[in-house]
C-alpha cells in the first residue's frame, strides 16, 4: 500500500528549510504532497498562484512529490488525497508548542491522521519565510535562503508589488 504524506503550509515563499523537509519526507514516504494554503488571515506577500508556481519549480526534480493549492481544513485535504500522515517542520523549541497543538487538533478531527515532525539540517534551521519576506522588503541578500528556481521567480516579479 502506497504511503502518502501531506506537507501543508503557506510557503510564502518556499525556503531551503522547506525544501530540506520535503526531501527528508520523500525519503520516508512513497509520495509527498506539498499543500500550499491560501492563508488569507496571514496576508501572504505572494499570491496563491505565485506560491504554487514557486513550490512546483523548487520540487520539479524530486520524483514522488506534487504540489496542490488548498483553502479548506488540512484534515479534509488529507482525506481527498488519501494521506494519513501530516508532515510538519520544527526549526526551534519555539515552534514546538504551536506545532504540538496543531497536531493534537488535527488528530482530534480525525484519529487516523498522524503528524510527523521533521527538523531541517542545522544550516537551514534559522530560515523562515518571514525572514525572507523582511529581507525582500529591504532588498537584502536572499540567495542562501531560497532554492535557485524560487530566486529566479521572485526576481521576475515586480518589486513594487512585494512591499
């Protein structure tokens, strides 16, 4: 039986830390679905379509990984794709409490859903999308934080729209 994992997030934008988690998850599961959330409450810098495009570009070389957009409960999306495992990344202890609560919430909605927490490599542990967005606002250096494909896409987006 094929083991499918769902890796939900806003990916605003997808970073090297996210990419590292995707590669690690793919080593554990037959298929990894990277689920890009609409997340209107978070007011993302990039549109859903831009974030999907960036994520697809970043993972295009990894067999067994696909990207979907969504605007419903993560558990509902997992059902739609027959995924019984949710992947969540942990960078630091500060992530743990929130992620633990989210894992418990998802399990309370469906007891068959398991959450697997993965840590990125230490060199990526400090990277967050919010750090990247802040650097983008000030034209800071981001090359070491993002997959090359994502850098190219961001470079092609009108900088005025990123403020």
